[in-house]
C-alpha cells in the first residue's frame, strides 16, 4: 500500500526482480548509431553485466528493466527500448532522457 500525505492510498502488487537470461543480454550487444547526433554507443557484456560506452562520456552500466526496455546509469542514456523486426532481430534502439524522447539509434551490426 502506498499512502500520499496521509490521505490517499493505493494498493499495489509486488513485482519480482527479473533477471535477464544471458542470451537476451548478448542480443542487445552491438554498435548503435544516431544520424541526427552523428554519434555512436557501443553496448557490450563485461563480467556478465551489460555496459555501454561512448567516445566522449566513457563507460557506463546498463540495467535490464523488462521486455525490451533498459535503463542506463548516466542521465544522457537514461532509458531505451529495443526495436525488433518481424524476424526478431534488433534493428535499433529508441533513447529517452530529460531532453529528448525516442531518439533513434540504428543497430550497425
């Protein structure tokens, strides 16, 4: 139960922590290019953890949320969702943060 200012209450359902399987994490690995920003991010596995890298910003951690959605630790790569084609292959990602919504990064692999 969540209570707001001792007045309203909302009932909620506890969600179990989801641990992504290694195959899913491997699938997301690759290089993603934004034509609009003319920049790329590389997503890779390091010691079983999903990581990202940008030439100027360096290395950062990425956490699987659910389905095809992920969170990045830095504010510029705060949230992204994976786009797949009909065959299930990853075509790219849509990045959202405080300054942009659904910025397209194409999978270069």
